[in-house]
C-alpha cells in the first residue's frame, strides 16, 4: 500500500478534523523526537504539543524539518497518476503492503486497533454520559432516522474514573459514549498503519475485529480526499493560457475520477457474481477508474506539450468580455463541449474543434456575434452520470 499517512499532518486532523497535506511552505513536515511528524503551523501554534500519534510530550520542541517526508511528498505530487493507480488497485483487489511485515499480500484492516487509536487521540470529556442519560438519549431518538448507540462502546479503560456525565454533571463508574456520534467525528482510517496480512493478523491481532481491505467502503471513503488533493495539486501545475478547453476538460476528468472512486458500490455476492473471484468486490463498470485515470494522464501530457496557443483562448476572451457565464461562473456552452465524449475517452484535439461540439459551438458564436453583454447568468449545464 502507498504510504498515504506520511503525507498528512495528524495534529491538524485530530485537532480540527481536517486533512492537511505537508507542503514546502507553512506546512513543512517537522519531525519529533519520537520519529513522527506534524506540520510547521501546528508546531508553532503549540510549542509544547504532544505527538498526536504516540502522545510523547514536547516531541516537536526542536522544530527539525523532516527532509525525508518532504522528499516523499514531492514524489507523490509529481507522480500523482501513478499514486492514484496504486491506491485504487489496493482498494479494488485488496492486495498491498502489510504495515507490520512489509510483505505484499491480501490485506485486512484491523478495525479494533483503528478504533482504539481514534479513542486514544480524542478528548472524550465532552462525550461521556452516565447510563441513565445514555438510555434517555437512545429512547428520545428511537423513532428518528438517526438512532444513537450509546451502550455499545466500552470506554471505561480509556477514561479516568470516575468520569463526569456531560449532560447531568454526575460522576459515573460506567461511562458511555455514542458510537455513531463518535464515528462521525473520527471517520479517519489510517490505512497504512492498520493494514495487515493474514499471518500478522494471527500473530499480533488475536481476537480483534478485522475486515478485508477490498470490502470496507469506509477505507476508500476516508482516504479519497488525500488522493483528491494530490490530483488537484498536479492539475494546478498546468496553465490554461494555451488551451482553455483542454484545461477545463482536464479538471472535469479529475473530478470524475474522484467521483467514481469515492462511490459506495454494491458488492458482488454468491448469487449475482459472474465468477467466484468477484465475490465481495464492488459492482462497477469494468475498468472505468483505470480508463479515466489513463485518459487523465494522456490529456495532461497533451496540454503540457502544447506549443501554440489554441483558438479557444480568443473565444474565451469574448466570453469574458460579454459575461457569458452561469451562476457557477462557468460558460455553459464551453462546459458542454468539454463533457463530450465521456471522460474515459481520449481525444487528440481541443474539444472546441470536435464534431460533438458543433451545435454548442454554433450557439456560442452566434451569441458572441451579437456583441451584447449578458446582464443575467446563463442557464447552467448539469451532468448526469450513469454507473453502468
């Protein structure tokens, strides 16, 4: 598995429920005396900050730059398409690098260890309830779509005893928290730390709750934002000054790649799978992610190697001059041209020159020829995606 956790400041994540990637400016990686890293901004905001991973006190007081982490971050940014492919392959097939023994095997995720780490990293003082208050909360919401689960998370060993119920203020020897509320606040799954092979599961995680990496939607859901940021950084490296529509289509393909990669697909079962090896895998248009990312890289290289300024740049100047935008500050005619053909289909020219753009091109040029500045936003174009 690619080491996504090495790209993130976990101090930002645990303090503000965000995922800030290291960069070469305000969020440079600062390594602590424990070997873990946080960003420069977090180290400055609290000089005596404990390590968010191992809780070692005053770990970052020296503010030593982690040049290895910075080099790794640069590699992932430069090779964003390869990183995306490896990330998707691991989550689609379940095969990756074991975080314990580093062997390449079918992986399982230890949910017990992940949950324990999340509990350890959180300040639970505002979540603790006594049993009567927890039961009351469950009863009050029993008829709603969202039902609290305040009796299913044992936290006694993780909280100082006695604890205070945040609702009634009374001490309790049997503290409870709502598992659902806690999960919403701590949806982060550190795939690299808790991905282990079957042998390591038996040796180090006896009796723990585990799941196959390929089956757990939460893993994909909780890591897709990292991949998304890496793609955005990569795409932002290219200018649109040579070809506006190629860059617009490039951004659209990138968004589509993240869209398909983050969906919660139904899984094949014994009853509906065409072959046994597909049991437990998501039902998705075959190779759609792979085709989209291949197309994304191909279109990226085309724009990067483009020498001359495309004719669509002049058209875009007229669009700006006449204010031909919708509520989303996008020209609907140009957007429609970038949407066809589908984002997993490679094209070898500017979308403005494609046959599929003929009608939209004609309408836009007619509007430009009238030379009237638009005083109201144009009608937007909406994209309807189909799963298969």
